[in-house]
C-alpha cells in the first residue's frame, strides 16, 4: 500500500525525521509508537502530502513512486486522516460532514440532499452504532460527544473507499466507552480490506488492535516487530529501554 524510503525532515536546525524506512501492507494495521516529539505526526504529515520531505527520500503508493506528493494527490490515492480535533466541521450537520467535499448531486446538477440524508442515516445505524435518540442526520456536529465525532470521521473514511486510514491520537480525551468504540472501528478497518496507521500513547489501546508495531525515537526507527513476535509485557519492557537508552535490544 505504502512505502517510505530514507525519509528525512528538518525544520531549520531540528531534525524531526532521519532516514526513516516505513511500510504499510494492504489490510494491515500498523501501530506507530514513540515519545512526545519522536516524529510520529511529522511522518503522518509527509504521508498526507502536508509536509515535503528533505531531498533524497522516496515515497511509493502501491509500488509506484510519487514525487512531490500534495494533499489532494494523497487524498486521491486513498489517504484519509482522522485527528481528534480537526476532523469535522463543527457548525455543520452530520450528513454534511459525511459528504463534505464529495456531495452527491441529482441529474439536474443540484445537491441531492434527500439521498445524502438517507445514506447518512443508513451509515449511522449500520456503521457508527449510534444509539442515542438525540442524534439525527441533521444534528450539528458540535453537539456530539468526542467518541461520536471520531465515529463520524472514521465512518466517512471507510465509506469513501479510503485505502489508508491514519488515526493520530484519536482516543485523546475520550471516555472509556468512547475509546472502546474507536478501537472497534480500528478493528473493522482490515475487515473492510483497508490499511491503517494507528498512533496512540496508550500501549494498552494499541497492542490489541494492530498487526505490527513501529517504534520511533528522536526521529529514527528504533524497532519494528509483528505483534506475534512480542507479548505486551515484552513490548512494555522494550519501550522503557528505548526511553532510557535509545536502543530496543
Ligand atoms: N512545523 C514545525 N516546525 C518546527 N519544528 C517542528 C514542526 N513540526 C514538528 N516539529 C518538531 O519535530 C519534532 C517531532 O514532532 P512531531 O509532532 O512529529 O512529534 P510526535 O511524535 O507527533 O509527538 P507527540 O506524541 O507529542 O504528538 C519535535 O521536536 C517538534 O518540535
Ligand atoms: Mg503528534
């Protein structure tokens, strides 16, 4: 699905990423771990076309090299990113958020509001698991809970055939049950044949839902393993070691 080769990113004197090699396979959930400032969000912003990497690095989608990746191009290639805060347009209704930038129109070229409402309604029951009677397709997103907002953002990504869904700390500031919902969404991503990069500081959230784990430390890949290779205890032990020495083993 995606391969980054020798990716570096400097901001003036600060080297946020240094020769990072990173790949995501189709149908795979990769957990990206690392301390504050390790470079996780910078890596995400390179994949979404928001940051241009330093010269010398290479980006491949589906095995094909992409030079000068831009945000719209990354979107066309199927990259969708869900952030805790910026994912949705607060003042707009739920159905408008679902179809934002991809509005359906009828054969006269007018917005097909009825159909967008209908499809949103179907997604709400089938995918988002909304049980609250208070939430309808016309509900303004600002009034939704954090978990419900995440649900809308992730459902949108799945609905529009995103190939790679990136979640950068989606459970930050969420309640226990809302977090559970987000983790269930993550589990449904490979079931839908899509890939995911999941960033979260809570290893107890990450471990159960990922296939592979990549650990960043001060801009470098400090370690990488399939979940089948490490128990949760071993992973914790290694993360402590990275924090102390910068080495995994
Ligand atoms: N636009 C920028 N300009 C200057 N420095 C930046 C910029 N973006 C990131 N950095 C620096 O790059 C380093 C990595 O930041 P990044 O946001 O990628 O870390 P992170 O792993 O996502 O951390 P966190 O877990 O706290 O979100 C930090 O030292 C940060 O200050
Ligand atoms: Mg970050």
